[in-house]
């Protein structure tokens, strides 16, 4: 069995982000927080282009962190939202793996 | 205790995305998948502006889904990356809640 530090539900991660940053996120507001998310996605692109592994991992972390912050200030439960749409099958073709034809 | 459908580790969600979409994600490749992520972030912006609650939730789901797809084709464990950077305290000031001064 793994300890708490090894595993984390999406919901727990979002709650951790709330604990750490909600005071700042709510002050900054929706638009400012969304713009930060966009900036982090751009930094992820740069890291992927540069190819530094550690930097890529840190930028993935930042994108999910800012997505969680945005979810916190909009009152969305990221985990519930994700599982409501992706419940072990493709939401379009209802198959697993996805067998959509385009 | 909640059932499997109510809870999901970030890692499990990423694995589910792999099961559903890896065949397509790997064919599409890094750039195409990154561009989809950017498009989903833009759709999230539109949903937030329009204010339809259900649509906002679906777009949050899509962003984390495409971020997971991107992590799958780059071989990054999103959960490990997130917890390596955000381990219950701010990575900059090392405090919880964050007490960074700007």
C-alpha cells in the first residue's frame, strides 16, 4: 500500500490548491486566473520544444495546478466533471477504446 | 465508502484516457495533440463567458482529458509531476497557504 504522498485524487489535488492559493485566486478573479492558465499552457509548449524532461514535468504540474485554481474560483469539482463526461468510454461513440469514425 | 465511479486518482484518469485514446493520440502526435489542448482551453473560455454551468463542467473535463492525452504521448505521469512540484506547500515560499510577496 502506498502512502498519501504517492497517490492523489483529482479532487484532493484541487482541494490542496484551494488551501494553498484560494486567497490569491479569488482576489485575482476569473479573467486573471484564466490568463495565467493560458500562459502556463504556453510554457508547456516551450518546454516540450526544448525537450528538458524535468522542465516538461514541472510545466505539466503548473497546467493542472492552474486548471484546479480556475475550477476553485468557478466552484467546479474537476474530478466530478471529468468523470461525468469520461466514464470509462468515449462520450461520443460510447466505446472503449474509442472507435469514432471521422 | 464511495464506489470506484465516485473517486479517481489523477493517475487512474490518465490511464483511462490511455485506454480510450492512446491509439489516436499517438497517431496524431505531439503537435496535433497540443493544438487540441489549446483549442479546448479556448472552448473553456467561451463556456465561462457564456455562463452555462453544464457546458463549463464539460469543458473543464475536456481540458483535463486532453492534458492527460498529451501526458500519455510524452510519457509523463501527470500525478507524479503534480505532486513533485506541489507537495502540500507553495513551491516558491514553502508555506501553506502560500505567503509569497510579489
